[in-house]
C-alpha cells in the first residue's frame, strides 16, 4: 500500500474525515460496529468528484487539532476522530491517530473492542 492515493469517486468528504471501503465505494467510518470501524485512511483533500486519502503517515493542513493528543475513531459521529476514547460497551477502539501539532497528524492502527 502506498502512503496516500487520489481516488476518483463522487463524495462529500472533508479533510480529516476517517473513511472505510464499502462494496463498490467508500463511506465514513464509525466505531459503533466492527464493520463500520474498518477504517482505511484519513482524507487529506477532497472535492465532489475525487479525494486524496492518507493510508499511513503524516496528514498536513488540518485545523482544530490539539497538540500531542491521541485521537480515536468516534463511536457517535461517522468520519470523526475524537480525543475521548470510546468506552460504550460494544464500541470499537480503532485507528488511533497521534497529533504532532495543531495542523499535522500522523496515522497508525491499533484495534481492540470494549
């Protein structure tokens, strides 16, 4: 797998969204079920007809991140990464992201379930 890829696909993704692969397409990932938590990457850039997804490595140009925090795939908001680890029974703690500054983010994978 390359570190990033541009994919031609109609979408409404925004930078920072965490996505998963679906049958024939892509969708926002969410840590509410095992199937929904199978994230493949984070959106770097996107427009209505294509997007750039980062599978592993640094993601730049994001805003609103907290320096030094670890981010988890949200179990309540599809496509979101949050600072608070999901603790609801049945949530999937998946795809941690480490924030190196307020605009740069590095992705790595670690999974376990509650």
